[in-house]
C-alpha cells in the first residue's frame, strides 16, 4: 500500500509504499533503493520523508510491559509516549523525559533523542534508555546499551534519525510518582531578561521548567515561566485523593483541513499571544498530561497554517550568546513574521550522542508560516550566524538546513558517518533530510 507521508509542518511530503516492520526481509533491501523507519510523523520537516524509498512502520507493535520492581518498561517501538505514560502511571511510575506532545512513538523519541521540560535535571531521552533492540539493513538484530560492547552504535542510534536501522523495542527507565498531578507555579516576565532570570531560578526548584514568549506588540520577549514537580499524595486536595493516579485520555477536538494559509497573520497571532500572556497564572495542581502536552487538546492544530504549512525554527545557543535571541525577536517584528508563542528553555548537560541536540545553554523554538516570502533567505542567514556562535539547529524540527552549516553545528558527524558505514554499508537507510544536509 502507498501512503502520503508528511512532516508535522506540512512543507515536505512523499508518496511511497509502507511496509510493516514485521515484513522486513533481505529481498526488500535488494529490491528497494532505500528505506526509512517512520513513527507518527511528528518531526516537522523531512526527517521522516524518504522520496523514492520504502517506509517501515511499527504501528502494529505497541506492546508495553512494566517491571515494577526495577522501574523499567519494555516497549515495542510503535507504542506512544502517551501510552507509556498511562501504563506507567497505573502502577505509580512515570517516564521523566517526555516531549510537548504525547503522539510520538518510542522509536521516534529515541531516533530524535528528544528532550523535555526536565532537561536541566534529567538530560535527554538517552538518560532513560537502558537498551535498544535494533534491526539492521543486513537483517541482523543487535541489542545496544550505553555501556556494552555496542555502546558506539547506541550513541549513534540515539539522535541518529532512524539512519542506523529500525528500532524494534527498548527498555525505558521510569521514576516513582505518588500521583498523576503536577504542582505548578507560574510567573509572568516583562521581557526576555526576566525570562532568562526566572528560568534559571525555577531550574533550581523544579524538576520541570519552560517559558512561553509573547510574540506580539513590541517583541521584547515578555512571557510566562512555568515550573512543576510531581505532587505527593499528601499534597493533593482531598477531592483528588480518591483517585490519585487518575489518567486522562487525549481529547478529540480536531481542526478541519480548510484553513487558507492567510489564517495565520499578524492580527490573529497577535491576538492569540495577548490572550495567552494575560490568562490567569496557574499556581495549582494540573493533571500531568495537561502540563506536559498542552497543545494536544486540539488535534491536528498544524492545519491552521493552511496548505503551505510552516517551519519550526528551533535552535540552541551557548550561555553568553543571549543577544542572538534578542536579535531574533527584533527581526521577527521587522519582517512581520507572524508566529504563535515562542518557547524558551535552559538546557542542562549534553550526553554522549553523536548527533545530539541539547548542549548547556538556551533553546528557543518558534513556528513560522512557510508562505512568508523572506522566510527561507532569513533562515539561511540565521544558520550561518548560529554556526559561528556555537549554536545548533534541532534536526527533528528542521526542513531547510544546508550541509556546510550542519557540519559546523555537529562536529561529531564524521565520527557518526564511520559508524553508519560499518552498520549500513550500502547506505540503505536515508531520508530526504539526510541527503539535503549531506549526512549520508
Ligand atoms: C506538538 C509537538 C511538540 C513537540 N515537542 C517536542 C519536545 O518538547 N521535545 C522534543 O525533543 N521534540 C518535540 N517534538 C518533536 C518530536 O518529539 C520528534 O519529532 C519525534 O521524533 C517524533 O516522533 P514520531 O514517532 O512522530 O516519528 P517520525 O516523525 O515519524 O520520525 C522522526 C524520526 O524518527 C525516525 N524513526 C521513527 N520511528 C523509528 C523507529 N522505529 N526506528 C528508527 N527510527 C525511527 C524517523 O526515521 C525519523 O528520522 C514535538 C513535536 C510536535 C509535533
């Protein structure tokens, strides 16, 4: 069967055959020019697109079993983060590194080495991954651990964007929690300096922190900073104590596919940003799902950007380069680039993954409509500036990075290429992104 595979930003698409991972065999590798494992298509650009190849899906492989005594979940790669959260919460456990949406497969989370609101305390997803079961293009199954004899391949596969093989299963480390609620504290910040200061302060008090920036009006970076810790049973009000590990299923409200690209304009965006900035602060208990995945209450919200889609520009910069974020805010205003809220987070330490994104410093993410006439030229200029200051683009959000700046941003990419050559000598696993950035 052929499917149209699209990134979340809807700027990149391809129609190819999709096979179930269970049907993988060496004949397919001989017949097809190239292949790629795909999850739920929540990467924004062309990381999950392979024009001219075959796709392998894990969507029938979703089994999760939990070893309660050792706080480890064994998950098939097609299980989602949301499904893992619910299975873990039912026995008083939780995966401490989760992304902003629950609709991400375990395979996709490993391939992108995702980070969450806990990066300053927990690091990237790699910190939770005890083992990966990998299927290579030669049909071999290899078990990878961070410290075993296959550790090099482990660190090339975490963040390796599906280019080392198909992740079939993984063992994920969980933390103990008494309730499914987060005790949240929020504060407003008047400008970007206050955002930086508040985030640093919140990082010392909370397991999870994040800031949203208002991209309207004077673009001075005013916004809201949120911090949260898992609530203990005793901290819950009595009405919640009856069912302290209650979990909510995703809501069904869906955006229809009818929005013209002009729906996102300076007026609508400005209004949304203002409403968000002024809505009452939360200093209360929130269900973990609402805190971790606030955008999931509106299904397919990416359709609001219309047929032309949008880019997400997510970068990281070292401490000391904060002026870069200020210049971005000013330029968004100057170019009249309408964008919903910007997200800011302070990263903790990096891990050993060769293509890992987070490094100590700041990360900033904004969505920009792809229809803006200057967007591609502007992004190209920003990549050069980022590469010069030791910044990086997050590959799972990227759709337009060039090979020269990619190599500067990811200095361990050559080390990664050597491992790739050993494990996938005929370069079977490729994506449109890996070709564009010259990774393989
Ligand atoms: C609303 C929203 C919020 C987000 N928030 C965050 C966030 O807070 N932090 C963060 O880090 N990311 C975030 N993301 C990005 C998302 O976590 C990643 O793009 C993730 O990889 C998507 O997983 P997926 O299952 O949809 O995979 P896909 O998008 O289908 O694929 C992504 C990559 O994973 C590879 N892949 C997928 N499955 C496998 C497998 N079984 N074996 C090998 N490779 C595989 C693909 O080849 C591709 O390279 C967000 C995305 C959205 C849409």
